[in-house]
């Protein structure tokens, strides 16, 4: 029997603290040994054993000879024995580790691998002053003339756009000491899906940012660095969820919100691209200002929706976007 195996230890600890254990492949041999020693006996449930009340201390001594760390582990789980598992034992063993000094930011999976059971496990709270990150990347297509300034340097985003077609900013950079400078956009446009974002017609005075579904935190952090008088529109699928997302977006720093954008050009695709909705539109959740528009009125009435990727290919769509930017 390998007493360094966490699955064996978890079963033994569960038996000690709950007085019951169901036999498993890993536990079968030592349960048989405990039964022969008279410490446990079968219950009416198939494969389940019960620790005899008068043998608790005997079992504890038996385990202590094979598992010297038992006292501290027993103390850690005695209040909540139902939480005992191989992963929980691993996490408990690592709980005393001290994070090296000088770390202010750490990827969530790195922290979970260090302090939890493994990189995909839940993790305990990090030490004070350590920010956990997911290290996602914000994709944007900047307006002409927009710059980033900080750390004694200046980066013209036009150059990145010309070379790469877009600008990528890592999550950690969004907590950095830099400012936006140069020419400010006339209009901010967040775009939900990647296809629509990359194929969107480029308008020089419009700043476009990808804000994928409900995961728009990076986009709103960037927008919070811009002047709050710049209009902000959100472009997503013309369906209930797309509008819900647009209505829920806000910058945590200053509370500014976008307006969901329903392009007039969508009317061109109503007869060819509108798809059936399985449920009626939740009109009670939508503002009257949106419901009064002819496109949404038609979609609600016919119980249909439109994918926003198809709209970006329309010539009318590009003209409408230029018009919006010039009016902003």
C-alpha cells in the first residue's frame, strides 16, 4: 500500500472523520486489513464500511505510523470532512507556501498551480497586493493619429495598424502608467464577434475594439482612458442577448455606457438573412427607444434575429458608419 498516494490518504481521512467509507479499488486492500484487525465492519449498504466507535483512536495510531503529517491534516479538515478529496489534500499541503517577494501580478493559473491542487483548480485568495490576471489580449483598430505615451516613449498606433492590421494590448498593460494622446476618435465602437471586428470597414475617425460577448472588461478599461465626451456605440448580433450585452456594458472607472447600435443597413438583409428565434423577444427588458426603431420592430414582430457579421459586407453599412462618424 502506497501511503504517499493522495487517493489512499483521502479515503483514510474520510473514514477517520466521518466513520464511514465506501470501498474503492485504491482502498480495497487496506480496508480488508482494517476489517481483519477488527477496526471496521460492513454496513447494510453495498461496499460501505463503518469504523467502530471504540476503535477511532486505534485507527488514528495506525494511520499516524504510515502518515506522520496526519495531525495537521486532520485539524484542517475536521470542521468540514465532506470537502476531503485528493485535490483538497494537495491544496492543503501547499497552503503554507510563501510566495516569493516582489511579485505584484500573477496569472490565475500560475497562482492555482502554486497554491492550489493544480493549474485549473479553484484557488485561495492571493496575498494582499498581488493582482491575479487572466492575461487575455485586447484587439483594437485605432483611429488615425491615436498614440500611447508613457515610460518616456511614444507609440504611434497608426504604424502598428499599417504593419499588422490591428493593435493588440495585453491585459497587464492596461494597468500601466501610460496615457492616450494625439488625435482622439470621433466615435468609439465596440464589436462583439471576431469576424465582424476584423472585416469591419475601416473608418479613420472611428476607434474599434473587440468586446467578445460578456467578456468586455479589457475594452472598457481602455475606453476609460479616453475623454468621456466621445460617443460610444456597441455593435453585436441583432438578437436579445446581443442587445442585453450592449445595455449592460459600462466603464467601472467612470460609469459611462454605450448605446446598442442597430444599423439602418440591416433592413437590406431582413428578407435574406433573418433567422428564427426559438422564443419571443423579451420586449419588457428593452428600452422603448430601441423598440421604436423599424429594424428591431420588424425582428420582434416576426420573432427573428440577424447575425451582425453579415452586415459588415454591405456598401450601405460602410456609408452609414462614415455618416455616424461625421455627425459625432
